[in-house]
């Protein structure tokens, strides 16, 4: 979608939500089948879930799991470049990237509808929680928050833990994104009380809807389904992938337990209408946000911070 072209009035997003098998080849084949199904149903921008080629290995710290990583470009990007070209769709493909020996990233590549590899995003925020031991595997991203100009939409690609950070969403939107996508792998610990799980899920959904509202942008998150790990342990991935519009309304959603394609039609005019009605981007006070580059009040001069606040009143 070149700047000189008049963009279409809308674009259709397709999310590929799936349960992962133990074999990488089986996951690649399943993903290809679901991509083809999404394209035949009218999807133009199709996104796979985080680390879709394998089960979520970050539940444990195991050196052998590094063997799952691959270079970019590599076999998986070659496969999906060909499929994107054949179907005429944009593909957002999460990968375990092998940068050099000993340096690995949790990465997304964006492939345009002609098969061109437009670039990559490396996950910036890396968690380290029980059953999410990602700091053992992934070097934090170093590419910032790129926005990709695809045939059908301007897309900002973020990954799972990134979804809790409003700064990442805002910077992507300031870079021109019409659609934010969050490939994810998130679920419940089977031993947790049901009310704790319900609160976690609600927070997960609310934070992403809030990014849509605060930035006047479409947001899509795609999550895996199924149990991974030993009986009574591991993770129950909660699925429920969804797309919301710039008002935060959910316009497409998946189930909690099925491998499926979720489609959502995104009308560009809604971005303009939302930002005119609620002009949050216009009213930002960028002169007052320097403290965002600190880790809290311990790094601030509270007296000068307070006087600055008075000046801005």
C-alpha cells in the first residue's frame, strides 16, 4: 500500500488459533492448512500465534530446546513466503530466531502478499515467571517498534508480554500502525483457583482493548489452545483470540479450546472517527513525559517534578 495509493475502505484480518503437537512438521502443516482456509474465507492479513512451530518450551530451562531455533531467512520463512505469494495474503509469522550461536530472539517476521520478506520485530519485553522462563532463551529485542507497510494495512507487530506495556502500543501507533497484532502464548496454571484465572483472563482482555481505545487503532491478539505439560501441571492455554476496533469493541473472537480461524473486517474510517471524537493523540503533553525514561520516583527530583506539574496546569 504505497503512500500515493488510495487505501481500500477496509481490510480483513485472520487469526490462526491452534493447539500445538510435539512434532514441528505437524505444526507447520496445520498452520499452512489454516492459513489456506483463512485466505479462502477472505482474510488478507493473517497472523499466527507466538512460537507456533512447537509446543511452548519455555515452561522449562533446557539447553536442548535451542535446537528449535532457526535463522531468518531460513526454512520456515521460505515456506511461508511461498504460501503468501500463492494466496496473495500478508502473513505474520512468529519464529524462534537463531541470530548467531548463543544469541536467540523471540521474533515475528512480516511477509507481504507478493512473498516479500518485509522485515522482523524482536520481542522487547521478556518475562521470567513460573512456567514462562523466557529470559533463559531470548535476548531482548533491539529493533524498536517497526511498522510494516503491507499491501493491505500498516501493521505494528508486538508479542505477548509486550501487550502489558502502553508505551509499546503508543510508539507503534505513532509510527503509523492501523493494526496492532499480539501473537501470544498465555494460559492458566491448572492448580490455580478459578477466580484467580478469571481475573487474569479479564485483565488480559481489558489491557488490549484499552490499547485500541487509547490509540484509536485496531488490535488483534492470537493465542494458542490446549494443555501443554504434565497432567495436573503445565499450562492450559486459554485461546479466545480476538480482534477489537478503535472503540475497543470486540469484532471477532475465538473459543477457549478449538483450533480455528477467526475473521474480522476492519473499516478504516473507524480510526479517523475515533481519533476525531476522542483526540488523545492531539492532546498528548510530550513536553511532560521525560519521567517515563526512569524506573520510578527514586530517580526523580520530586521538587522540580512538582513545579513542572504546576506550570502545565
